[in-house]
C-alpha cells in the first residue's frame, strides 16, 4: 500500500467532500431513557441532542407512540435513537439485532409542529444515509453491549445485564 496518498487526497478535496464551508461542528449529548417493551421486542432508548436543547417530553411521547401504535412489526432485542436535529426536525431510528450480528433499521422523521406524528423516512436511492457522527455514539455502545451478550449464555440473566448497559454522555 502506498503511504503517500497526497495526489488522491488533493483530487478528492478538489472534487468536494460534501461539507459546506460554513458548517461548524457542535457537541451533542446522548441520554438513555426507559426501555421500550413491545409484545415481541425489547428496545433500549436513546435521545441525541445538544445539552441546551434536549428532546421535549411531548416529542419523546410521540416517538414512543410510534412503536406502541404498531409502527414496527419486527421483534427481538435492539435499541432506538431519537435524534433532535436542529430546532424542530427529528429522526427516529429503530435498530433490531437480526441474524446474530446485523442491525436492521427502520427510520421515521418529524419535521416541525405541522407534523402531528412521525412518518417513515423515504429511502429509495441506492446510496443512502445511515448514521450521523452523533448517532454513531449509541450505535457503537450498543455494538459493544451486543457482543458481550452474544458471548454470554444468552439467557434471562444475560438479557437483563444487556438491558442495563446503556450509554450516557458526550457525542
């Protein structure tokens, strides 16, 4: 492998890296919430937000109702990320562990007060967004927790340990 990638780096930077010149990255926080228990699923709950603007309780309730009203039929163990993106746009991402080591996801969004419920996020293109840098923090934490669960007896005691392992901190 060539260690000098300067020509490739120059080409990629010149072509554009899809970061607006005015963009300034800010820190966010990951807050765990009460797990969500559904008839066929047990989901840990995370909210991603700036420290100054946590997710309002009414938006959290609306997001939880998406699941309680049957918004997802998948069963198993997993986690949810409710991400406040800016003033009033939210992503709601359900992640269910499937086939031993894969995350399967369903994504909803809510854009402002005009939307009275979360709606499925349209995803038709072949190259799609997945997780942003902030959402990857709880994803990484959950990857570590799932690996520990997979290495356990995978019994009720191990599932209880898994459920208690959550992340709370900087993103």
